[in-house]
C-alpha cells in the first residue's frame, strides 16, 4: 500500500495496498454531498457542550484542549464503534502508544514514546483513579489476561510523566480506566459474542435508581482457545543444539487459552460512592513460555478483589471542594498445572546449588519430566488519600493532598524440581517429583511489604485572561528505599479562539519492584536491595486546534531523559539487578478528527519517536519509530454504521547487542459493520480483525548469544466475531 512496506511480503499486504485507499476514498465520496448541510449542526454541538472533558490531568474536570498535559480520551461510543473487545484494542488507537507483547502469556507491553521493557512497570494503570500495580514485578500482574470493555465508560491517557499527582510508576504515561455508573448504563443490556479461536463472550449491565441509591452492576465472561500461530524455534531449540538433546516442542503453537470472569458493583448516594469488583483469570496459557520455551500444558490462574469507598463534596464550604478515598485491592498468581520452564528431556548444566549454572557447572542433568517451577504469590494493597481544592484566592485554584499506601506480599509458595534444597549437585536423571520450598530459606521471594506516605500541592493560576500556569510538586517517602520529590509545571496559552498552546515540564520516578530488589534463589536473575528509583525528565510543546464544527488537530513535540534504568546485568551464573542504563528520546505526535458530516467522520494520528541507549550509542530498540492510525466512521441508511480502521507499525530496530535484522513492519486492517435498533431493542455487529491476513509480529527479547525466539512473536491472523445485544 502507499505507506507499506515490503513488496515481497504476503499477498494480503499487496491486496491491502489496493483495497484500503479505495475503501476510504469510496467512503469520502459517499458523504461529500451531504457535508455542507450538516456543518451548521455540528458547529452548534461544539458551541453548546460537545467539547471533550478530562479529569486525569489535574484531578478536576476541564476541557481536554486546556488540560496541562498531553492527553487522549476514548469514550464508550468510540469503543463500540471500533468493535473493541479488550482494553488493548482501545489503547492501540492512542497516538504515541503501541501495545507490544511479552512472550509470557502475550501480556501487553504499553510502549509510550519509545519506552519499552518486558515487564512494563513504567506505565501506571488505574481503575477509577486507583493504581492496580503489583509489588512483584511492578506491572498489572503476571497473569493479566486482558480487561473486557463493556463496563468501561471512558479511558483517559496521559502521555508523559504524572508523578507530581500520581506518584510512583506514572512515568512514561498514565492510563485511567473509568467504569460505568448507573447514568452511563440507563437500563439493562445483555449481549453475547462468538467467533474465531472458539471465542465466547457474554455480558449483562444494569443501571437504575433504587430509592436514594444509584446502582450499576456489570457481569462479563470471556473464554477462548486463543490464536495458535506457530513459533518456529524457541529457547529449547538452542539448548538442543548445544547439549545434543531433542526436547524442543518448536515448531509449535503459542499457548493462549483463557477463561475470564469480571463482576463490578457501583453504588452512589449523595457525596458517597462505593465500588467493588472481582476479576478471575483461569485456564491462562503462558504464551510462548515463561522461559521462552513452548509449554502447552501449563495453566495459571489469578483472583483479584477490589473495594473502594469515595467521598466527594464540591460544596464542602464556600471555597473548598473536598474528596477522599479508602481502597483495598487483593491479587494472586497461582499455578494450576505445572509451569514447565523447559520441556521433558531437556539437558541443563547444573551448579552446586541445584540451579542452572553454565559457569560453575557440577554436571549436565537430564530432566526427564521437564524443568519445572511453580511460583505462587498473593498480595494485598490498602490505600487512603484525601485532597481539597481551594478557590478563595482570586485567579487561583489550589489543590493539596496527602495519603498512605500500604502494600504487602502475604504468601509466597514454590514447588519445583531444581534449585537449592532440591538438587544436591548429583548428576543423575531428574523426574517430575516436586519439592515444596515454601516457608523455607530457599524460596524465591520473601513475604514482606512496603509503606508509602505522600503529600502534594498544585496551583492553577490564571494570571491573565488567556494565560494559565499549573505548578505542582509531590513528596513520597518509602519504607524500603527512601524519599523522592517530583515537580511539574505547565504554561497554557489560549492563543486564539481556535488554538491553545502548551509548554510542559515534568519529572517522574519508578519504584523498584520486589523482583528487582528482593528476588533470590533464582536460576536466571537476582534482586538488589540497594537499587535507586528510575527517573525521567520530560519537556513538551503542544498545540490544540479546535475549528468550530468540523476539524480538530493536536500536535505535540517531546524530549525526555530516562536515568538509573534498572536492568539485570549478566555475571557469573545469572544476572543481578543494577541501576545501569540511560536513555534519551524525542519525537512528535499528530492527531486529527474531521467531521465531514453528521453521519461521517475521519480520525487518525501519526507518531514518530527516536530513542537512544546512551551507553551503547544506538537505538534503544523494539519500539516503533513510526505509527499511523486511521479510522472512518460512516452511518449510512437508517441505523447502519460501517467502521474500517488501519494500524501501521514501522521502524522497530533491535536493542543493543541484538544482531538480528530489524523487526518487520506491518499493517493491520479491521472492519466493523453494526446495525442498531432492530425492532427497537436489538443490535447486531460483525467484526473482522486483520482482514488481509498480514504476517504481523512483535519483537522477542534479545539473548546471549542469540535470541531465544529468533523469529519474534506472531500475532493472530485473519479472524472474525459476531455480536448481538439486547437493550431493555
């Protein structure tokens, strides 16, 4: 196609090259005649309240173009239009944000502005303003399993640092998922979806007023066998070549089946709101393997519980708006069927401590039933925070806040057939007999906790009619690594009626995870309790153009410096976490929405970034240098909607030390056809993903001496879903 790629690639690419421009051209021609008649109505909508609002930037609602941050909002209407079934499909539409994949379970790597890491702790994800960060790896969970979308009212995204408001991990960006209240549901909806990979979804939403209470209830179920694209060679393939074994299961399919259950309850009365939720992940396959060796038999599970009570009184007193929140979050990672890191028959060099040790090898050991390690981690998180806005000073809106977060790993269990306390160094065949190392000196992680006390202040100063300064600073004190201070400042200028200009500065930090700080008795990696937090400083210049009625444009430029990057540095038998990396980057993001008519609009964005590993003096690797997203939304005939979208990912170089050729570019085309109000209450949709069956892949990790999965991680080919909803 015009922006594509490689004429030697599959026929699907060549077909896409012709079909996609024709498809968008046809849609444009179909509505041009009606465009002029609808512009007046669109202009009225813009003048009387159709402007998008956002709260994530300062903690209070404000127009998105005035927010002191580079932000994006995706609404429930957008989510339905693109046929999204998971959070990741929503986030892939955000400029400058790409959803890459980890080999373990194909868990998402939210890559923002070139900041890429396998466990992805540099992005803060919140649900209704509450972080869901786990202590273990600093991410959303090793058994994430996706997040359904039917109960999502909107997703707000900040690209850039947010630690001055949100603290740790609001580093490369912040993602806040806002669930639906009774006002968003307004009645009852049931629905179902089925399609490729034996995928089955079902959901029920209910919103109503019960006396003085506003109640919203959501129940969502998802089950799938998962896509089964082939891994040509894996980590065991390389071991077979070295040790003469024949154990690898490659070529073989990835392991991506899962069963998910999500339930949420939202109850509000006056200034109070109670939310509770339960997320169960079962039958969770580990993707391309925990150790990047295929493991089709493994199954993980996870239960996540949340409860939060919020209070918000905008009229607490004459000049004070006060809010407070108390929350509880519990999460687990459990093994239901053995996690076989390397398959039966693998031959490995074992050291005197029973771990893999290619340097101080006692002997080669054949693991007849495989190299098996079954970790189990339970966590609990308690949070309380309160803040208040004060408007008693002319032209100032001051926010002060304080809080505490208490997190603890409450249970660590391990059953395995290797390691200290299991193997005494004797060179002999090892069967699948597992030793329980729980509550022993030989477990891989201590049961421990972390306390965080914090306070912040922010002032929004409207010092002139068209000028506004937002300045804030936050202090965090951690029980295990000390304190940190993070400021931010933003100058917002209403340059003209249509144009807003922003100059932004921010500093953020990322706390070391427990795996980085405390991991022990592990064959591959050892923690370091003396780690410092990672830090980043970012400077941004942004422009927001809102031409009344038909055109919105957003353009942002950024530059950042990322310091004290925590990396596992090889040495001896394994690798130890160290503050050893530095990265700098710059780029731009351009977004546009063009409302040609009441029944037709075009949306798109382009993102460019260049990030350098300053130690190696070469590209940091794995993140797209170029991204293009295009979408057309056409309502034709009564109640029919047609939405094609295109996602182009390009310019992914390898990380330093990885000598493979660059990751191949790809173009994905999706199509959604939706029919609303069938006999008033029914709604039907047909969804096609990767319509032209592109050979799309996400980068696998580099390795020593070569990558364990040399041909990268294949994404799903062409697949389809049918959807039916009933509203009453």
